[in-house]
């Protein structure tokens, strides 16, 4: 069932989110919310968790470093294509 949440914009552009929203998205202090805007409307929102790199394998760290190099070199792909690729995957590989 869909839920509606209102966020208040306070001083210094800070957002105050209801506790229920944080619980639903499993977000805690320091986590981030990634928002995609299309035509002035929120099209997609996704919670983002920070993970200490000490928990990642050398192989995963190497893949991240290679992807960062590609992005810095302008070898990225359009957001629409990236979202489509993610949706095509049947399962996310274990880290």
C-alpha cells in the first residue's frame, strides 16, 4: 500500500523526514536519499547506504575504481540506460 510523506525544508536547506519514512526505507543518520527529477517532478527516489570499504572484497574495490575511472574519462552512460540495465538484472551479485 502506498504511503504519503511530507518533508519540511528548514534553515540551511535541511530536510526533516518523518520517522516512519526512515523506518520504511531503513535509513539512519548519515545515509542518503537519491532522487531523480524529470520535468520538475520526482520520478524516482532510492535510499542509499554507506558501506565501509573495509567490508568490500579487493575484486569489488577494483570494479569500483575502474568504474570511477570510466566516469572521469566521460565513458558513462545515460541515466535512462543505466536504470534499464538495472531493471534487466535478475539478481544482484553478492558482495
